[in-house]
C-alpha cells in the first residue's frame, strides 16, 4: 500500500446490508455487468463482516479493519493504525498515526469525503454525526436515505460535486443505502421486502456505479474497495434483519481493484 497512498485516489463503497449469497448469485447469472467488469476474476471474494450492523462495521472499517477473508488467518491488512503487537500489520500495510483511517489519510494530504446513506450517517443526532465527523467533508440528505428509490443516483451526483474539481488526492466513502430495507420499490409489483427485492436493489446499483468509477479515475488512478458492511436476514431460521450472529449477516461480498486513470468515462 505504500506505493498506492499518495499516488492514487481511494474509493470505499459500502453496499449496506448486501448478503454474500445474493451478490454471488446475481453475478453468476450475469445480472451485474458493471461489477463483473471490475471484480478480480469476475467474482466476489467471500469475507466475514467486522460487525453485524452499520455503526459497528463502519467504525471497524474506518479504523483499518476491513472485512476479513473467510478462511484461517492471520490476514495482512491494507491499512492499520499504529498499534504495537498487531499481527496483521505487515510490510505491505500502510500504517497511519491516527485513531481512524480518514484522519490518517488527511495527515498524508488527502481530502476526505463521506457521502452517507443509512441513518448512522444522517447527522441529525450526535450518534448520526459520529461517523461523518471523521471526514473533512460529509454529506447526507433524505434523498440519500433508505426510503428513496433514487438514492444511489443522488449520492453519485453529490460525490461528483464534491470531488470533480479537487487537485489533491481524495478518499471517498459512499455508504449505499439502496440495499437496506425498505427495498421493495426496486422490484416492480412487490409490496414487501424480500431476498428478491434485495437482489433487484443490487441490480439498480450496478446500473449506476460506473458513474462513480468514472469520477474516481478521472484525475489519477484509484484503488477501489466495493464491499458489504454486513448482511441481513429475510426469514432464515426465523430471523429478519441484522445485529445478530447469523451466517447471512456475517458473510459478505468483497472486491478490491485498481481503476486506471481515464479507464472509465
């Protein structure tokens, strides 16, 4: 990562609540052509979530604990706060002397931007302000939230306004709310949320995410991480939702790749 930080823009897209099984099925069925183009080998990597709900998972990720490969470790990390004794900080890890990744990247000359989606980014309460406050610039409005059928389009438009004219390297977090319940409005005819409407929301994201890739590789190459923060249950074993220790919650899709400058237009 030492060769990346300072020379590349950084993009972290968290597809809030996206389940690994749904993400893998949609990719295998050819329903995600944009993501299939960028994911290494055209496939999601299976990982374990660092938390079972948005706040916990993002607090961990923004401290350098991205989703962990779903196999025995230790697994070296891309980013890590200085922490004596860390067994997952290796020669390839970019180590920052700050409590969180946005703070560390700001010290390294990055402009840090957060475009929030779900309630933990809405800045309406002290708790809803905690994660956005880690960034130099943060944005949220109701049209970015879980009840908006056009949330991702509008989040990308916001990101374009924030990033397009910056000269310095940028770290951009986009927390995508479209997958989170309620999501039935992404599936024509549906009256309630389901695994099928969750999949339809992912197809909606895939139709638009190319705009985000084009934005982030327009000025310099970009290291992009597209992943879920945690999954969610739709009735498996009687469970609905998340903040529980169920396999559909802790197993998440992950992708990490470099966008070459100007590769997307």
